[in-house]
C-alpha cells in the first residue's frame, strides 16, 4: 500500500494519529511484522492486530462498493 492510499484509508476509518495509526502504517505501508511493530511502539500484539483487522475490513468493503454496478 502506498502512503497516499494509507492516508485515505486512515481518513475513511477515522484513525486519528497516535499508536494505532502508526502501527497500521508500519505494517501496511512499510511491510513490517505485527509483533515487531508492537515491540517498537510499546503496545500489545493484540492492539496491532485489532487495528490491522479494522483496516483490512474497510479495504474489503471499499472493494465491494467499487465492484458493484451502479444501480441508478
């Protein structure tokens, strides 16, 4: 994921900075491992997993919306 895509995702799911947003960025943009990110940011692996799950759910929902035909 690019930095630009991540910024759009962060706005979409209302990540407001802080540890959660940085954890998501490190995993999704830089490709770092969740356990490593948890240690670096002094948070739990579960907290990192939770924010990544939120991000992936939002990505899948956005894909579903973009794949649906326009029913106007």
